[in-house]
């Protein structure tokens, strides 16, 4: 007889989890809410246990099981699950793949008026990936999500003015959050690299952090995050407190718990009242790349430090320089002056030859 799943606390993540049929599920941060979430989860799985083959909701479940077995990161799995659960709740429970049409996906996206264009685009990506997989597996004759009129994701153009960064430091009463945004400002790591960074990732003798291939984005090559002198000063101080625990998180809040996108976002939300703009950790990364490019560091070096495969990502997605009219005007003036000096030299040489 199978054992009844029970919530258990994952201390490092500060939340309760349950393992159901070999799949780990995050329930809640409190035991009472975790019990309720587990009960709902079990009821949902029982209601879907005998789904006839060919139903769309079964395709969604099969894809999630396939995705998790491929050892993708838990955060990515939960991101897909969130969107696929949303789509599964929107459609009719008995909708079959033969009756599935493009308008089902379109109507689902349009029903969320509060979603920004970037969120809608991400939701479409999740469903499209699922149906593309199902088509290749032979579960569906055609992917109906391909023809959806989806919004384009917004370009990452937010750059934090230095006076706003200084204001954030002034508004931060605790050293924990100050350390977090200082390293984000100095080194530009991705939030999914900064927040889960642990002591074992640090290579202080080389002034960097190293994420092995299976923990790096894309899981194709190791990822190195290099620290400036200011960032190293912060890292050394924090590691001194946690050097005996290689799995300890480098950045924790005042309660000793690792920072999460939500907890960091709440801090930026409160700062909006004083600054006037709500920032996020990704904006620090964009600003850092903007600073490097304006310092005339070549794009290949910037891309390498940022962890991109090549420099095309900078040109395709990051459009920070297009916002700075003074910088572009000065760059054009420098180029024009250099060209004029070169032309003058050629003219002088030509005159000398004639004489």
C-alpha cells in the first residue's frame, strides 16, 4: 500500500514540500497552508487520474513529467507548471487534441487583462513548447499555438541612474539588502545566479564565482561571475560568517533566509514611493552592461563577462545606448573629428607630393 504524502520542510529554501508520485511540489512557507495545498493537489490529481487518452489536459501533464525527468531546474519547471496549469484551468476538462484550436490559446491569453506583454509572451512560450513537444511525439497532428497573435516581449531598456542607486543605499536600513544590491550593481549577475549563490560557488583566489554546467543557465558550459574590488570586499565579509558551510547561501535576509525574487521585489516596491520608479534586480544587470559599453569595453568582452554565448544578445535585446542621446551625439562627434583629422592628413600629404 502506497504511503500517503506528507508535507516536509526544506530548511534551506524556507518552505514546505511534498513528494507525490516521485515529483516534488512546493506547497507553502507555513505548515498550515502547506497541508491545505497538499490536499488540493491530491484532489486535483485524483480527478485527473483516469483522463482518457487524447485529452489536452493529459498532454499538459505528460509534458511536465517529461520535462522534470530531464533534470531541468526546479525554477524552470515551476515556471512551466504555472502557465500550463493556468491554461488547463481555462479550457474545458474534456477538450481533446482533435478539437483544440488556435482560438483556445488566444482566448486564454486575452482573458488575462492584467498581464503585461512580457508575461503574455512568456505564457505563450510555455504552451507553445508543450504543444510542439506533443506534435513531435505524435500525440497531436498540429501545434495550434504557432498561429497565435502574441505580443512582442518588451526590450530590456531600463537603466538605473547613479543617483537612484545612491538613494537606494540611503533608504536601505539593513546591511543584508545593501550587500545584495551592491554586488548586483558592481558585477551584473543574473538574479538566478545572484540569489542562489552559495559558498561552494566562490573562487576567491580568482576573484570570481563559478557555477558548474549543470547549475548554469542553458546547462551547456560553466558560468563565471567576476567580482570587482568593491564586490570582493562584500563577499569576503559574508564568507567569513559562513565559511564552515559550503552549501550556505552567500546572500540572506535579516531572518537568515535566502533572498527570493519575491522578497527582493517587495523591497524595491517599497522604495518606489521614495524614488518614483520600481526597479528589479534585472535592471541592475542591464545598467551594468550599459556602463561597460559606455566605458568603451568591446562588446565581445562585455558579452563574455555577462555570460552570453556571443555579442549578438547585446545588439538584439539590450538597447540601453539608444536612450542616451548625449552619449550617442558625443560618439558621433568623436568619430567625425577622427575622420576629419584623417582626411586633413591625407590632403597635406597630397599637397607635399605635388610640391
